[in-house]
């Protein structure tokens, strides 16, 4: 919550507790401690700006009907000098409170005072949090799921940062294990086919069939000729992977940088193997009696920690599994001092969540400190129909293709409009629209509109200034009050989004803010209004622009000053 909202909440709690104390002293309530109660915004603001359930939760302790308790509190409640102007008792005993003018004035002053920092809080207390997201397989290009995961992960990290956490962004590169072996075999087949013909060299059925494999093999052949055709197969595959993998990773980095995503670290799985961390975690599980040998493989007793089946750690051929490396990686994360690790995974990893949390417990860490955000699929739509192939290339749509079609602003905003657990349709037609139907355009237009108002008034010598209490008290129209109330909720919304790992909540918040601003501007004239009222409305315009800009900049989306 903003400083003012927090102050008002604390103040209301104190007023209620003091009223209970006076009621006890007057013999209206028994001398029992009041249970903890909540203060919240009611669904229907006609019932008050804030509501408290103090009377409801005290019924058992006081052995009285909630309504009687509420009446006793009400008789002893004084709102003098507070942010509240009146209260009502509703239904069986709810206490409903209505904010006074001072609150609304102080909210605008809070925005003016904090500026770009408005919305930030110390809720997270500086705790270290890692958000690992995208972590796409480097054996091929990134796809639509990575586009959504990138926006969600990066915006979640931004929300956590604004809520006062010390945030670290990480990409885990699976550059070891089975998929890299398969990558090498696939490249090898395509390379040999260039010189021997496709009929002479069968392509492995479980290989990577994408055109990107052909392209990398051709690039390698252009650079090296046929010198590896008769080479030792292991040497040939090593050379091919050594050539193609860094280029694939570099392309991923370039695509994600274009998408405005920068990581604190690209963590290589191969480093875990080089540093002996994978073997070490297997040895640790063995020491704890959590493994057994069967059919020449080493198994982990995953079922003892909530998983549906036991898991192989070391295959018959002596190679560690991906799961063993994943345990080692998460152990490495916590050993780096992170208080909480958050993974953004595709919904197809659902079964992996319990396994990984259980494995953390098995190696002596706290699995409850690992949180997984499961992200549902995204469908790309055009003309109301699913799109799976790029018109430009005739191939499956990649992140790079998408960013050729739509702006980064639109992609980041639209992918962050639904919570991760909801499947979503990304409408290409909507993303490129330059009108109010496009949500990102609608929000950006609200910011540009305010900037245009300020510019036009500045040309007439009217500029925003700090208003007096009397001037701000002139903001009484319903559209003005509703807009200020929404602005006041911004910090609380960020904290809520951080708690729920739901950055889409802030996207929805700013759409509503833009809508409320447009309503206010259409109903309340700034230019031509009486000077004191015009100054107060100009202050409200400036505050609205500040909050819109703070949201957009937090999500790395442009806040244009003209459109």
C-alpha cells in the first residue's frame, strides 16, 4: 500500500481498538482481548470505502451478538482528526467506514512526493529471490510458449523488485546430457547428407527434424568443407555441437534482448558436470540412504518424498539423468543464498513440481522455499483462426517471427494480461491495431493524452504546481474520487501481485486506471475551469500520468508523450 493507505489502515485499526477499550471501561463490552480482525475494501463501495469485521470475529470472545458489539464500538468511536468522515453498521455487524477529503488530498501529495518511486515498498524486506524463466532448450529456436514465459517471468521479477525483494533473473542452459547428444547426432546426419546425399545417410527417427538443424549443418559445411566427413564420429559430433551450440545460445540472447529481457546470469548445465556438482548430489542422496541400485542404474527413492514413482539418477551407461542435474542445479541455487527460488515452467512440467520439492527435502534443504509458476499454453490467432506457420518463412512461428510482426510493447503487455494458469489466445490482429481496442495502445494513449493536455496548458502559461488543502478539497466529482481511490491502491496491488506471483494483476490495474482517467477527463474540464479547481485537476492529471508511466516502465514498455 502507499504510505497514505498504510497510515489510514493503521489509524483505523487503532481507532477501533481504542473504541473497544472505551466500551469495556463503560461496561458495554466484557474485559476480554479483541481477536485479530481484518480491514478490507468491500466489493460494493456504496457500503463504504473500507470495512472491518472486528465485531464479527469478537462474538465468541465477548459472548455477544456481533450487532451488539458493533453498536458498542460505534457508540465509543471517535473519527475526529482521522482520514475518515463517517461510519455505518451494516447487516449482522459489519463496520463500514467512509474516507474524508484529507485522505484523497494526501494520496495526490504522496504521488507528487514519490514520483517515479510511487508504488514501491519494502514489503519484501530485501529478501533474495531468484526468478528462473524461459530456460528454453538451446537445440532449437524459441517458440510462442517462450514468448509468454519471457513476458511473465520478466514482469514477475519486476513486480517482486518493486515490492522490495532483491531479485535475480536467471536462464538455465541445458547444454549437456541426452538432448545435446541428440543434437549432435542430428547435426551429424544433416552434415553427412550434404556430401553423401539424403538417401545414403538415414536421419535418426528421434532426432531434431527442424530446418534450423539443416541450416546449422550447412553453415558448418560452408566453413569446414568435407574435412569431418571421414573423421571419427565422436570427434565429428563434438565439432558440430561446438560450432552450433554457441551460435544457438547467441541467437537466444539476441532475441531475448530484443524482447527487453536481460538476465543476471546464463547458467550452463555443463558447469554442474565439470564442477562435480551432479555427482556430489547423487553421492549425498546415497549417503542419506535415498538411493538403490536396480538393472545397472542408480535410482532415487522419490516416492518417500511425495512423488508418484522413483526416479533414475545414473543410467546403466553411467551417465547422470536430466533429473539428477536438475537437483544439483536447484541445490546450487539455494547454496548461493537465495531465500526463495521461483521457476516459471510450462504446464507440461506439472508432475515435476512435487518431485523437485521432494528432492530438496531429501538433500536437507527446504522444498517449501521452491515455488513453481506453471504456465498454460498460448495460441496465436489471426482472423479468428489459429496460426502455426510463419508467412515469411513457412515454418513454425518463433519468438523472432512474432517480434517482426508486432511491437515489443504489444507483445510484453498482451502476454502479461492473463494469469499464468490460464490458457490464452494471442490475437495478432489486435496486437497491431492503433485504436482503443488494443489494450496497450489504450493505456499508452491515456499517458500521451495527459502529456498533450500538460503541453497545451503550458503554452498558455498554466503549469502543474503544488496545491493547497482547500484546492485539492475541490475534487469532489464521482469521477475524480474514483480515480484518486484507484491511484491510492497501486502499491497494494503490487504487493498483492508479488504475493500471488501474478504480474498480470498490474496489467489489469493499469487498464482500469486508463479507463478511469478517460472517464474523468470526459466529465471534468481542466481548461476553462475556475483557476483553483483547474490546478487541482491538473494535479490529478499529473498523478495519473505518473502511475501509468511507473507501470509501463516497470514492465519495460514505452510511455509515449504523443501518439
